[in-house]
C-alpha cells in the first residue's frame, strides 16, 4: 500500500556500474542517504547477485532488474532461483505467459514481481517500428490490466503514465518509475521523463534514479536533494 512506504524507501538508486568494487564504493559514499538499490544487467553479470545478498543482509532493500522474458518454465525457474537472494523486487516483461510464470515461480517467498509495461526509452515511433499497432498509452493500459488479473505485484512505467495506471490498478499494486530526471539534469537516452516531485505528485510509489546520482560530483548530496524533493511532494 502506498501510504505504508517509508518516504526514504521511495528512492531506488540504480547501481549502473561495471563491477563490484565501484558499486560498493558508491554504496559507501551514499551511506544512510539511500536504503534501496537497483542491480541491473551490467552489474548482475559482474557479480551483482552476491552484492544483492550482501545488501539484503545489511538491511538494505534490493531491486533485481533483469526483465525476464522467455518460455514459461524458464521464467518460473529463474524467478525461483532469484527468490533466494533476499531481494524485494524482480522485473519481467509484461507478456501474459511471462507474468503468470513469474508469479508461480515466486511462490510463497517475499519476492515481488514487477512487470515492465513499455520501456521509458521508447516513444510512439519506436513502438511502431517494433511492429506494435497500439499507441503507448493503450499498450500500457492493456498490460496493466493483464498484470492485475494475473496477481503481479507492481508495474514499471513512465511517470507520464502513473496517474492513468493508478486509476486502473488502484492502491494494491506498486508503481515504479524510471525516467526520473531532477530539474536541469541531462535527459540522456530517456524519452518519457518527469522530475521527482511531479512523479510523486502523480502517484508514483518508487522513483528509480541512476546517472543523476551515480555520475554526480557529490552523489550523496544528489541523493539527499532528491530525498528532500520526495518528502516535500508527499507533504
């Protein structure tokens, strides 16, 4: 439930770093400013799953972002394995068979399944080029309804879609938004973005922020500033 999330836990810092040593150094620099970390492809393939266990044991929350999508049995077994690492979230692509298999794979563990609707680096032209006939808003809505029916715990979506999705899924599913850029920061490869305050005001539960923090001159100060913006938006 959104109202039960501690304000500080709403910021998820993406450890988009190439190896364990710089990732652990970044965690040390951020200290108590950050309670929740995302480990994605780059770090997963460089020992990130061991780091997930270490962070969990230290009382931090972990989001394993591997966006699983394969035949049902493969996804189910993969989620079963990931459920032993102490993570809070794992991502799968929001295809019905994939979501159903992931829900089965997590079993009675505490791992929560997040379904990725449409990547925030995609715009309408990208979706059409990939062969989809629906507009982004329609595709996101379709996948959200399917995810809710299948018992998925939350959605990864653009902050631009949060308000519409909240109307579809209510308060029982978490809405996790990448594509967060503080005012004045570089957009990078994101195409559907929003500031932290606007995303929280729209109804996002969690904000995923990577480069604006990990590439900042003072990462801790950058994280603290976003935490302050989140707290102000919640008040």
